[in-house]
């Protein structure tokens, strides 16, 4: 991300990424009961093409505008939902969409905490969900984005933030 984004936050990109990564691990541990997600820990280029995925999106508005998106292969979305609900979920249904929306909302709320330091107002939208066999997703230029790649049992998922300062 562009270093100008971090100036009003009083935090470096490296520190923010480390804190955000820790918070993502805590969310998956608490909400999904998974303490084994791995971060590669590299930032990766944002992906734009997805196959058999679920994408949950939460928007930011205020001193910063943008969005957080969680891109999860369908097989992981089913596993995450099964763990959250404590029962086997085998079909991509409203429960899966609700679960992924809630995970994205928790991650966005965690990131919002950093954006709103110093009294900056930032609001979150309700989650939106995209599913499909094949779709494209594009946000922001490379300088306005942060993408973190995670692994769970050999399946990868992506947490992506696109941000601009108002």
C-alpha cells in the first residue's frame, strides 16, 4: 500500500500487517475453531480471477473508503461453515454465505479498529457475497491494496483490502 495511507494512522505498513495478521489468526481460532491457518507471510499480488469460490465483501466509508474482501475456495467455505455451526455442511447454501459474511465482517471490524485510531470515523457496510464457477473481481491500483495469502490444510484463501484516503 502507498505509505501516505499510513501517515494519519501513525503506524508503519509492516507493523499494521503484523497486527492485522495476528488478528486474522485470532478470528479464525475463535470463530472457526482453527488455529492452524498459515500465512505465507508475503503480501501477494491481488488476484482477479476466481473459480469455484465464495467472496465476502465489506465496505469502508469515512476518512478512508474502500473494502475488505475474503476470497475462499468453495471446499474451504464449507469447512469453515461446518466448524462454525458444529455440523456437517455439504452444500453451498445461505448458511455458508452467512458464515463467510460474518467472518469477513469480523476481519473488517478488526481492520477498522486501526483506521479509526485518533478519532477517525470509519463505517462498515453489511457483507455482500459473490459465488460462482468463474468470475472476475478487481479493486484499486496496486498502491491502494493489501493482499494476504493464507493456507488451511493445503487450500489457500485470500484476505484483500483496497483503501483510499478521503
